[in-house]
C-alpha cells in the first residue's frame, strides 16, 4: 500500500516536488523568470537532503543555462511549449550511480517490442455493459482505492482520496470506465493550459477486467476530450519495464522521446521511465 510521497511546493511561478521517497528534486512546471533561483534551490536542497537526482522540464530556448549548470538532456518533445518551443527533459546527478541503468538490455527489448507494435492499430470499442465518462468528485474514493490495489508505490499520493479530489478541482481530469457501479479502469489528464500540453497518466485497470484493452480505450477517448479543450501536444512518462503500457502508446501513434534512468519510485522500486509524445 502506498503510504509515502514527496513535498510539492511553489517557488515563484514554478512548481517543484522534492523528497526522499523518489530521492530527487523534480521541477514539474518551470517559469523562465524563475530559472536562476530554481537552479540554486535545486542544488542547495539536493546538497542538504542528499538527493541523488534533479529532474526538470526545460524549454529548448533555456536549455543552455541548465547545461552550463551541469545538466544533461535525457529526452525531448517537440512543440511542448505552446505548440512552438521544444521541451527538454533534463537531469543532474549528484550520485553518478543513479545514471547507470542496470537492466538496460531488458528495457531495450521492451522498447523494441513496443515499437514493433506501433503499426498494429487497435479498435477502441467499449465492450457491452461498460461505460466511459469523466470522473466526478463522488468517484474519488473508488479511484483512490483502485490505485492502492494496483500500485505498491507511486510518485504522487493518488491513493489518497482527498488528493484525488483536490487534483480534480485543479488541473487534472480523471476519466473512468465502469461496469454498472464497479470501477473497471481509470486514467487522468494533467493539463497545462498555458502551454497547451497534457500529460496522459495514472492508468490503472481493475485486475478483474484486465485484457480488454481499457488503457487504449481510455487513451483514445482522452485524446478526443483534450483536443476539444485546445491541447496541442500529449505526452506520457511511462514505466520503461512495462511492455503493455509502452505498446499502448506506440500503437496509438506516440513517438519515443527518450528514457529517464532510475527516475521514479513506482510499483515498489525505483524505475526508469520512457517519454512518449503525440501531436493532437
């Protein structure tokens, strides 16, 4: 059961997560005017707390400032900022060992398998007896319960129904597939209105209903909803070890943007993550 998560705070107009659960600093949203202070803060808190990684999403136009500060580029997404500037997923390691991917051959096989399935488009028809809709506040308890049952650990406190409700009232849209009153599957869209970018994330399927392609159905329908909301670029940060999840995005026309080594505490251990993106 998920019991721990990291601190999320506002620094200027930027949003930063840090803590020992993921053993990192993650600059989730970067305001260009905050860059000098963000670089200083990340270095200082990393030194103070002994974190082993700093992870930040940076506009290409500002990437040189981070490169000079010791960051490397791990993934790229074109049109990430307002359909114009490329997004650079950059990292700085205080522990060089965290940069080394021990299970690299396995992750390469997973990526290769997913890319081989990229041309195998699937239909996205809901089976009889199932319905799709946007989640409402009353769904928060069931959503959190499903997350608790699927993920041993997760980088954000999605097993907490209060957190789910709070995020619903903010920039996150949850979507569910239900079988009568039973929650069969869920996923979410984390919307960046300013940059017209959306992260497709938090995919979970009730073990009773696996094998029905619900992740692909959710993704297809969430893309439709996000186009209506004016989003330009969709992306995901997917577990690099998961062939089903990487295949879901590859077969939906997403392109591979790069891998983030040992980035996230998810499903009980520190895992590397793959970036996939698609212009909506």
